[in-house]
C-alpha cells in the first residue's frame, strides 16, 4: 500500500501574496515560493518543523551551497524551477515520501512493531498509541491538559495532511518519556528512555524575506557539502545507527540529519493509531544553525538560549545579534545575512524579519509555545557598538522590572518565604497594607517562636498579595512595541562620520526608549495598585512608596557584598 505522497498532495499551509491561506505539496511549495508570503500553521512547532524539512531538501538537492558565490547564483534566480537539481532530486526520491507505505514510509521505521505475541501468534498486548501523542498540544495519557480538553487515551481519526504535520512536529519537538520495547522487523529492541528531540532545547530562529523563496534562501547558509550527511528518507542505515545510539549517543552528521531528524521511531498503523518509541539519540552540542547559544565566560560550555514562560524572546535580542562576541553565539543565518549585506545592497530584502519559535517546558512537560517576530536591522548586526548599546538598554529595562517587584521569594524546600532587601515597589506596598508596623520592627528582629511564625505568615501573605498585583506582565507587554521602534531607530544614534555616539541630546532612539521604560513602569504600577481599593490603609501604603521612576532607577542594583568569614577560629 502506498498512499498520500507528500511531494504531490496538498498539506503545507501557506499564505499567498493576497493574504489567502492555501495548501501545497512539497513540489508546488517550492515552485510557487516566489509568489507565497510565508508558511504558517496554527501550531508554531509545525511551522518551524516544515521550514527545517524544506531546508534539508534544499541542502541535499543543491549539494550545498558550499560558498557565497554559489549561493548568490541561487538567490539571483528569484525562484525555483522544475527542471533543475531540485526537480531531479524530488523525482528521484519520490517513492520515499509516501506517508503510508510498506517499503519506505516517510520519516518512519518500516517493520516497527511494539505488540507482545503469544506462541499461537495472537496479540497479548496492544503496544500501539493514538496519534494524539504526536502533538505536544494534545493531552497525554496521564490526563495533563494544556491546549485542549480531550482525554489522552482517545484515538480520533486524522486527515493525512494533519498526520504529516504532526509527524514532522513530533520528530522535532517530542519530549522525554518511557520508550517502549518491541521489534523492528525480526530484530528485538529494548530502547532506553527518550531524550528531547532537537528543537525542544532552545529557540528556533529563521529569517523571513519578502516571499517564501527569499526566506528559504536567507536560511540556506553556505557550508561545505558533506555527502554522508544524508536525509532519513535516503538512508536506511539510520535505523541501525539510532539503535546503537541508545547506548552511546552520536553526533549529527550535519544540518540535513539535524533538520529532518529521526528522533523517534514511528510507524503509522492507520489514521488513528501508530507504534511510537525512542529514536536517534545525539550528543548535546551548540551547532544548530537555527539556534542562539550563550555562556557565562570564555571557559564555559555554550547553552541554548531558551524560551521562558515569563520572558519574551525580544528581551534576549542582544544575545541573538552579537555576531562578534565570545560569550554569545547567534544563529548562523544572522551571520550569513550580515555577510550578504556587507559591501552590497540587499535589494528587496532591506529589512528581513526574524521568526522565533520556542517551547517552554518544566521537567519535560510542555507549558506553552510562542511564535515571535521582530525586525532585524542590518546595521545593528554589523556593529559591536550597537549590539552592546542594545544590551545595556535592555539591561536598564530589566533593572526597572526588578525594581517593580523583587525581594520576596518562596523556598519550596523549607516551605517558607525568603525575604531579601531591598524589596520592590509593589512588595513594599503589600507590606504596608498588611502590616504598617513591619518597617519599625524589621524582618528577623523577633526571636521568639511566635514572633518568627507571625513574621513567616506575614511574608507569605505579602508575597501572595504582591503576586496578585504584579505589574510586570503589563510593563513588559507594553514595552515590546517600543523595543521594535528602538531596533529600527538605534543606528541613527551613531555618528558614522566620527565613528562614535552622537551627543546625548541628539540620541533620539536611546532617549525615547528610556522615557518609555520609565513611563510604562509607572503606568503599570499605578494600575496594579488600584485593585487595593480606597481604604485608608491602602491609600496610606501607596502614598508612602514612590510610584514614579527616574534615571537613577535605570541602573541595576549593586551586587550584595559577600559575607566575610573569619579565619583561625572564633575570637574570644
């Protein structure tokens, strides 16, 4: 049986030049790329996975490109053609792109069977899963609900185009879990627990041009062609490599294997069920060309810049754009577009946009996903001075964010609230609302058990109240649009003639950003404390805490001095 070929069938969701949603197969997505705005699925994980699949195909079909001259030749064509290398590649591997197939099922393992059998050949245990397991947004068997309220054990029937998208997403974004044992054809397998798939750890970034053709080329970073870096649909031996990797993890052979990774063994049984277990286990590295990495110093290992549930990706923009830093390692596509822009006009792609997709997790469980877009001013990419200034300006916003709310922390180990000085504005107000005399006795002064218990109870109540008032979500959300304006305008604060910053009064972008940071912080704080009402205690508490912000608040707080320890014993 061979059914639903991904090269021919319509399954890739696109937006055309008229802002209409259309769907194409792989071949027509490439051939229509110059007339399409972008690929955009309801799930940002699917959107990222499809981009990586198309780039893997291009790397193999183009056998590179291995240098900038070859890349410029590809870019200058303005579109893909059916009779070139790409068309020949898709025709050659056409039979390996069937979603349902007995010989070469796409991104699956032929002969995977996780059932247990009795001696008479009857099935003792059904080892199959419902297809919902492919989607990170679907509930799991344990009943965890994230995006929808179905039961994790349900087995709904999906359309083939939905299954194709879910399968790609799972190969890129599957989490940890218990791997099932079984067999691959006649070979018994006992896999170890699963690791994260390649895209879970870190933000995935790709540049977007004026059309999909430009988008794909901007992210097709020139690199030496490695013949052994083959796609999973080209290489049956990858199954044996993956099985061996369960004991000794391996390195990716290159971007092709990384972008279309067989991180899970899957075999579709029908439109409801599948077999699903561990796949290729790889060594953690910092080589993904679509990710940003950072480290604390020159001697530390790079770690992927991750999506945090409480932090938008733009707050790490200076990390993404720092091309010449030994501490930060930006995505390779940003280095590529900076080289492309250097010494020549970029043509129609004067303002590429960055797409950032991330999945926030907690102990392997998905919390949320996010798809952010931001402009990428090319002058910032090529300037250490501008990226350092951008980082310092974000740091000023972080300082005021800390000033809004800091000082009280819940210690899950001891079950108590830790209090550190100085407290933030909203927490100071919460202190005064709950206990006007707290500032007179100070934390830690009462030494009796009853006093300590009362203080613990007060600190917990103040923490709960300050968290309910927390002005930071509104503060950061409103700063986002100001930040994008800063990205566009910051290069104008630099004087190209003198090679230095303009006088302070002429730095319009820097000045506007600082004004917005202070005003948005004050606005968010004032709005948050309105919920306290108009009681005398609330009015007095707010009146005793400054709710406006000045230039001094832009400076990060000085680090606390470490406690000095006396050597040689205790003085008598």
